[in-house]
DNA sequence: CGGGCCACCTGGCGGC
DNA sequence: TGCCGCCAGGTGGCCC
């Protein structure tokens, strides 16, 4: 499910819902996600107040007044629901809060993360320490990107999905961004010219901004905590569009589908020249 | 060290 | 209807 726009959507809903709530009890039904959830986590967070919720890359961080922070990643299939008394399969974690509110973490494939560390150590944690630049960081300039891609012989599509280079972009948005920037996904990352890097950065910001406004993208089953789908599904130009005419060059070319590093890539071979 | 490939896990879909 | 293989929004580890 979740790339930056989906995580941002979930984070915003969480922030609205939980700031200043007190955690009464955390129930873990399944300890084995991508990490093993520490057995003492419920005890550490019982009776602590949630002070702040923010996003870094595809992680959601919740700072509490016990000087500890929850670190949450949604993996491929993670979802958050609020106040739902009708429990479902794969509701692995339930956080019971003050005001009779509750937060449910559901993740059928269990590729997600639910962990904690000291608030002051969050950015040194194994989860966050190696992460690259945020897409909306003002330090993300064409020259910065060129430097980051220097000596990278991998295809540009793989490079922009590499969380150690730039964070938050996954398979769907990588395809959409490269289409917008008119750059072939096959291009070697180190071959980008400064003007292309600039176009790429503009496309990243534009696509992600629009996707956040739309509440993300629902391909199969992504739901926002309020139960909505992500409406950016209606704005996709290449992802899942193989065999259809290109939305820019029309009848002249069709969107094609290839495999790169084990992931499906969609692009227009005419608009996105190598 | 960089890059390619597999593994982790469940569920849905199309084909036979 | 049922089984099988394939595919899926992500990432870490292993191997060369």
C-alpha cells in the first residue's frame, strides 16, 4: 500500500485523532511483524500521553511524554483504523486511549514495523539512520541530486525508489514521476543532466503534492483511517495502464510494462526517451 | 562496495 | 468448485 502520500494521509489522520490522548493499554495480538515487537512495549507506554505525530520517509513516529517514541511502518499492507469495535483478521495491535478512543493496526502481510526507542534516539535508530533526503526538503536541489546519483550505475527508477537516496517514493509514484518528467525509467542514474534533475525534482514535488491532496492512491485495498479510498487512483497516467494509449502522445504510442529489479515498471517509450 | 536476487507473508485473481 | 501459479503499495540480507 503505502508510499509517502499514503503514509502522510495516515499520519495526518493520526495527528488529528491522538494528540494529547493518554494511552491506557496496548494489546498485541501478533508480535511477529518485520520486527519482533518488544514484549515490554505495552508496559512502557501504559499511562503515557501522545505529544506529537510526524512522518519521516515512510515511517510514522509518535512521541510520548515517557520520553519514548513509537515507530510505525505500514509495509505493503498496513492499515490504521479508529474506534472500531468490530475486530478483523490481522488486527495485530490495539491501542486503547482516554476518551474511549482506540487505534487499530492491521497488517495482513506483516511486512510492517511496530517498535519504539527513546525519543532522543529516534533518528539514530536502525530504522531511520540511513535514510536519504525528504522530497520536500529545500536542500533537494538539482546539484544535490546529481551528486547523490554520481557513480550510480542503476536505472534511475531504482535510484528514486532507494530510501537511502531520496525517501518516500515507491513503485507507483516512481512510474508516475518519471512519466511526468519525461525521463525513461531505464536511464542510468548517473547519466542525468542538470536540467533533467531539475525536471525530476519538479515532477517529484508536483506528483507527491497532488497525491497527498487526493489522500493517496488505492490500487487494491488502501483505506485512510476514516475509511476513504485514495483518490489519486483517478490521476494515474501510466501505472497499471499497459496497453492503453499514452495520455500525452495519444495514438502514437501505448504504455508498456517491464520488470526492473523485480518490480513492475510502466512507461511510455515515446514520451520517455532513453 | 555495489548490484542482483531472494526472502519475508497473506490474499486475490485468472487460468485450467 | 478447486487448485496452482502469479502478482501486489516495501525492505533487509545474502551472495557474487
